[in-house]
C-alpha cells in the first residue's frame, strides 16, 4: 500500500486530529515498529505497527471515513450546534477528532440509536426517500392498549396530505403500572420511511399519549446494551451491510 504521513494515519483512524497527532509525535509518545517517530515520517498502514502511548493504533474506518453508533439520550437535539444553547449530539461526540454528522434525526425528546458519519454518500443513501430501511422503535404509551388500538395505528393514514407507507406494530405489554402509579403499555413499531416526528404524530392522530420513545434498530444494526450517552464504532460487517443495502 502507498505510504502516508503518520499524522494523516491518526486522522484516518479517527483517533487524533492532525495537530494533536503532531504534538504527540513531537512529545515522543508515538512509535513505529518500536522506534520513536518523527514529524514527517511516512508509514504503510497495512505493514507498519503504530503505537500511541504504548497502545496500537488501528484503522477502524473504511475509505477514510468514520462510522459511529450513538445512543442519544432524551433532551439532546440532533444537530452539531444549537443557537439556543440546548444540549446537542456534538456534546456527546467530543472525543472524536473527525467532524461527523447525524444520519437522519431523532427529535429532542426521543432517544436511542443514531448513526453518525462523515460519509456523505452513505448518508444520502440512507436518508433518500427511495430507500426503505426499516427502523424499529420501542414506544411506551399511557394507558392500557388493546389490539384494536394496534389496528388503528397500522391502518392507512395520511399526514399533511401524504399517505404514509404501511407500518408494523406489535403490542408487547399492556396495562403495566410503573413505580409512580402510571398505567402504561409498550408497543414495538417498525417504520419504513422517516417522516418528521412520524410516530408521535401517528399516536396523536389516534388519541394515544407517548411517555417514552426509543429507537432500537436500523435495519440489522441493533442498539444492544449501549448505554445512553455512549457511542461505539461500527464493525466492518455493519459498515458493509449499510453500504450494500
């Protein structure tokens, strides 16, 4: 493979910015194949072993891009900055030196799986209306729901003059009482498009009150046990899956 500058390798790996990498190299914190590195050194990413403070630096990106799964908590807006000073997802991604952007949106009061990347091609692919990537949500709804309520949610529906694509809904629990004495039900809803605040507006249309809304999966990618406010890099298999949808 063609050799590249050492500091560029750090940015490719999503570990350090170029300036930060140069500072670490100058401080003697970086080695290449066991030898202290110098600013200006070039490496073969496939053959050379780069260590930063004794830890190998591995390339977890593909085609020079970074792919992140974030568990967005409620109360954060899905933007990289906010003129009103509200918490935004950029606050949760400060450890990533690469400028990445959310793929799609979750409203401020929703939580769960949010993909972030600097790969504009993949972002356009996943957000384009012609691609119906299924997205699963666990929805906590006030009251005791029946299968009739589920049929109302999945019946043909129009919002703003637009006929929504069919959705799937599965009643998971009904008539549960939480610690505060509130009766609630949980429903798993699968969408095949991303209309603005779609689930909230669907529930409003049939008279249901949402207490909590959490996205748990996008296609085959699952939130799993990733804690709220935390992020992880996508695996190579997950990246290939998204690129080949």
